[in-house]
C-alpha cells in the first residue's frame, strides 16, 4: 500500500514536454538565439531542472530576474550564457561578474556599480544595456540614453566592460495589434541605431518575450526570451491555447483524496459555510490549499478532475485543504484529484484556474509553493 500511495499533493514536471516546447519555439524564431527564462524558480517548475532541459533542447542563454537566481544557476553547475536584469544598489555585482553572468544596466547608478565591481575583480564585465522603449518599468529612458552610451563606451575603452547586448521589454505583446507594439519597436530600432552609430557592437539585440516570439517575427532580432510558453502555457487566452502553437503544458498538479464521506442535505462545508450540500451527497477532501499556492480566490469555483468527472471546490479554499462535492460518487480515499495539467486526460488546465481566480495562468503555476514536491518526469 505505502509503495503505491500517492503523496498528499505533487507537481509533476514533464521535462520532455519542456524540451519539445523549446524546440517548437525555436522553430517559430529560426534566426534567433534562445534565452530560456527561468526566474521565480522556473515559473514554479524548478529553476535548475528547467534550465538544464532548455539547454539540452538548444537554448544557449538562460535568463533570470535576480542576480541571486543567476548565481544559484552557476552554483548548480549550469553552463551557457546566463543573464540577470533586476538589480538594486549594493547587489552582488562582483560575484556575478566573476561567475560569467551578463549583467543588465538600466541607468548610471548601475553602470557605476558594475564598473567598480569589474575593477575590483580585475575582469571585464559583460554588460547589457536595457532601454525603456515604452514599458515604463526598468530600462533607460531615450533622453538618458546618450549619457549611458557615452559612459559605456568610455568603460569599454578602459577594458572594464564589454557591451554584449542592447535590449528592451514589451508592455502589450500579448494583445495582438496593440498600437504600443509598433511604437516600442520603432523606439527600440532608434535606440539601437544610436548606440551602434556611437560605436557599440552588441552581440545580441533582443526584445521578444513569449507572445512576441510566437506572434511577432519582426521583433525577434538576434535572440528571443520566452518564459511562459516554454512551460507550455499560453501568454494569454486572446492569443490562443497552447495547442494552437504546438505547445504542451509541463506542470500537472494532483492530490490524493484525504477523505471521502457521506453527508446529509444542508451540511455546511468549509470556513464561512459558503457552500451547503443541496441534498444527500458525498464529499471529498482535497489536501491542498493556499499554503500550497492554490488560490483562495478560486473558492467555490476551482475545478478538479476526480474519477473522470469535473468537480468544483465547494466553499472556501483553506490554507491546507478544500472540499469537492462528489455528488454521491464514492471514489476510494486516496483517489487522484487532478487540479490542472495539459488537459488531455480531461483534466482542467492552469488557464481554467486562472479564469475562476481572476488572474493569469502565469500566476497559477508560479505560485505553486515550496510545500508541493516536484516530481520530474523524462529527465
Ligand atoms: C519574465 C520576462 C520574460 C519572459 O516573459 P514571458 O511572457 O513569460 O515569455 C522576458 N523578459 C523579461 C525581461 C522578463 O522579465
């Protein structure tokens, strides 16, 4: 019994699907290098296994938000080019430079810190300059670009840094036809042209996230940086479902029913009694809750496949558990309850959870918590 028992809850990560998704995305952007974005623990899929699988499938770059993530990749022995972009003052610039990480710089303060670290390390820093072409988040504004470019060229002449990339990020690439897309592309081309006229010779120019990699060939430049699509999740329902692009969801979250019991009509279920059994029925206890990253906003709505049928979270999703009304069925305790997966066994998808929780599928997969063991398939 114990040999075959399923864990309380688990996240199966199909690395064959991840590798196939990388190959599919590369075919969508045949002229461009591929940076696998693995920030936030690989969008919940596990940062190091996701990076390794992507490199196996032809990615040559790995991207993270924070320098700590980049350093963790190197500490795990992940090779290839690694880039990180979310810096704060006093960050581990020297460690990143010594670990051969490409560091992104959006302004003069960051350039100064990178240069000081390069001097201290006695190494040439690989620096990518980020332009704000209209996202309004990180990145150097066009008005400040000449100062940043001039300072970078002076540092290059001193041998302190090499500008390896010029790059930017889209605001609305997941909304096909949004006027900001063409506007950002225009600003990006101008900012790249200015830097190159001044003498910058970047290895890579890049702006394409998943939706741009999938739908905007004119945005591919030298490199594409997909995150969510690599995990087989569509950037937005507006663009399509994963199958439209030949992508397959990588993560399946499933639990083992912790209890199955009969209940009479009128029995209140879970905190607040937001659900009351409409008649005599059976209730199944799903041992996963918001402490595992299952969104409480999906209370009363989150779908689960049990014994071939879709059931719905009855009442509140609690920290560790929620209940489904099994409508009189009596699956044995320990039966598998699939919260979401690729969908081909009839189970819900991360998109289904996103819809009922009022969020995006990115958040559904990324928030699956540390308490949920990852089980790697097809390593
Ligand atoms: C997260 C991120 C990406 C990947 O975005 P997706 O929409 O998941 O493809 C690419 N570039 C940057 C700068 C990011 O922060």
